[in-house]
């Protein structure tokens, strides 16, 4: 008789879930229920809790759509979040039990987007190994650009040259709690102009998340003569800083204000002892963006996406 029990997340599991995320080997604040549920109106939640006897050993943040279950589509990354001390055989059993559970709900496909490896507090390679054992297939692989702070800085000399030239022109860098100026004057118009898209988070949503996670979400702006030229929104997890949004005005481009802000923040978080600075993914052969991030000192990692037929 199986000692494993799986249940769908319910509101009464709120504290149990969040405590587990805080003490897991690969969880971040994105998996906190307060973060996951800011856009609950857009997704049908199908998150799972996995127990061995009565001990919670894994959770799976997820949503369901038609006959498919996804690593939560409202999050940047996902997969199975594991207890810190867990053996490979248990992970294999967990995945097998999840597949049986999904089958009982007539789910036909499971889609998993993995967590970039530098977020893990301990390696979690066993999970992807057993995904392949269950005939899971990689259907997509993105380039993920990040700076490894354990290595010497490799910011391109031309960027450092421009940075040094602009140190004395009067730039002012501020951390602000009100995201309105950056969102309305820089981010929204630039995304509209460049890509005809909107930020993933509305202004109301980012303010709500900032209120819920004041130490994990930070907004920095760079100004000249009181005019905001660029900004970067930071998401901080344990040991990892992520530039969630970065945008610059036309005038800011002329002054290379976004590069100046990036280099300043990269230096700031290196001094504060962080392990990685994550600059997100590059897709669709956008080699200009790839080069820009590499010149800021990033190395290439990958984020894999799996499909498993249940």
C-alpha cells in the first residue's frame, strides 16, 4: 500500500504551503500563495501537496486548462518544490504518484517549466532525470542570462568606459516605493512602442505585490535634473537578484542611463554578497539583446520546458 498521499491545494493549506516553500531546497517567494494568487482570476489553480505518511515532502504549483496541467502559467518558472533532505528514489515515487493522480482527473498532458539552476539552494537534478524516465520530452529551451558573482566581473570594457565618463554628470539613483512614475512614464510607453505589449503586472498589481513582499520587490530609478530617464524593477530571492523589468526613455538612451543603472545595481548586489544576478531570458534569436546582456557580464544558462503525456 502506498505511503504517499496527494491532495489539491485548499485555502486551509495556506500556512502549511508557505512554511514549506520557505524551508524547501528550491522554492522562492514566487511560490508563496500571496504571490501566486494576485492573478487568481486568470487561472484555475491545480496546485498539489505531496505527503509521505503525514509529512509534507513536496508541492507542485500548477494550474489546469482543458485537459492539461501546467507548471503555473502565471509564474516565470516552476516544477516540483522539494523538501531540503530527500532522496532520489522518493522524488521518483513522487512523480509517479503525481502522474497517477492526474490520470484520475482525466488530465492528458503535464507541462513543466523548470527553475533555472542558480535559484536552487541544493541541486534538484533528480526531478528532470525522472521526467525523462517517464517519457517526458523537452519541447522548448530558452537562454537565461545571469551573472555568477563567484566569478570575476566581466563587464565589457566599452560599457565600463561609458560608465566612468558619466559618473560626474549628475545622475541620481533612487530606490522608490511608488512605482507609478516608472510604470506610466517609462515602462508602459516603451513596451508599447518597442514590442506593442503591456507589462505582465499592472501598476495596481505591482503595488499590491510590493506591499506583500516589501523586502523582495524593489524599484530603482535613475534621473538627471529631476527627470526620470530609466528604471529597473528587482525581484530578490535567497541569494539571487532578478531584473524583472528594465526600461529607458529616448533621452535616457542618449545618456546610456539604463546601462549606468544596471552596472550600479550589479556592483551593489555583488558587495551585498548575492550569488547571482538574473537578467532573464532571451528568445526568438534576439541577438542584439543577447549581446547587450553578455556585455553586462552575463553568462548563458538554459531554462527547459517539458511535456509529459499522462
